[in-house]
């Protein structure tokens, strides 16, 4: 694997995980938003990742002849699960029975996802630094 390919793979992972952390932060910021421009409560969002594959490489590297070249975001989807119903008849968005449709954001799950995204981000930084160190050492061979 070339050094620049290692840089590209790590950079794609860093970009993807940063977007994932941004989406998680947005979910946490809207965990109590009961009214959106689309109508109804905020819906939890999640990113969808897909591998970047290089089919031109030799098939000895994988079963299908494709070599991973990193990851890309193919979309951001809204969670279609039902909103939480909370009894609060004084709330301005309460229905006739006094229930308010709250966002389907679970703060604990979002924090776990945030920790996971942070660790993946750190792993990509470690891989990037390792590739950088190897490139530096290779340049020092001729000295």
C-alpha cells in the first residue's frame, strides 16, 4: 500500500467520523424539540457509510477483487420510529389528551455513539500518524 493511499484512507475515516459526531451533536441539541418546520417533533438522524472500493487492484487482496480505499457518506437518514409520548397538558404542543410527542432521541444511546465515534476518530489519527512516521523513516534511509 502506498503512503498516500494510507493518508487518503485515514482522511476519509476522519471526515466520516467528524460528520457522525456533528450529527450526534445535532441529535443531542434537538432532544427536546417538539416542533419542526416539517411538522411534529424532531427525528433522530444517522449517517449511512459505504466503502470506497478500487476494483482495478489485483484480486489476491480480497474475494471479490476489490480493495477498500476508505469510506464515504452516502446519506443521512431520519429514524422513523415513533416519538415518545409524554403527559404534559400545559405544554403548547400537547394534543387533546394532554400528551406531547417528544423526539425519538435517546440521550444515553447518543452519548455511547459519541464515545464510539470519538474512539474511531482517534484510531484514524493513530493510523495517519503511523503512515507519516513510516514515510519519514523511509526518507531517512538514504542519509
